C-alpha cells in the first residue's frame, strides 16, 4: 500500500439512540446511530415506531382534523327535475 493516501483506521465507539454502545473499527473516531440491533424491530420481534421530528404526531393531527377533501363524505347531488312545458 502507498503511504499517505489511506485514511486512518481507528477504534470507534458506536452509540445508539436507545443508549446501547459498542466498539468497532472505522475511519471515524465516534459514530452516533438512531437504531441498532438491540432496539431494531426485526431483531427484537417487537413493534416499535421510530419517530423522528414528531412525524407520527403531525400525521395523526392532520387526519384527526378531517380537513382533507378526500376524507370527507361525498355530498349527494340533488336531481333537478325538468319543468314541464305547457
């Protein structure tokens, strides 16, 4: 390998949002992740919503208001009777 062209490969501490941390090797000295194997639903078998920036609450509040036209019940049109000619 040529000298001076490769990044430094150092021991890295990976910290998850759930509080779990482990050590590995990378070109960065510290990594922060949102989800890891200790809290990921695929590995734990538990359903867990990963909410970033309140998106679930924002979605629920939008649809709770019922302001979207596609969610409103369809209005029935009144049939107009043609006037009889005399």
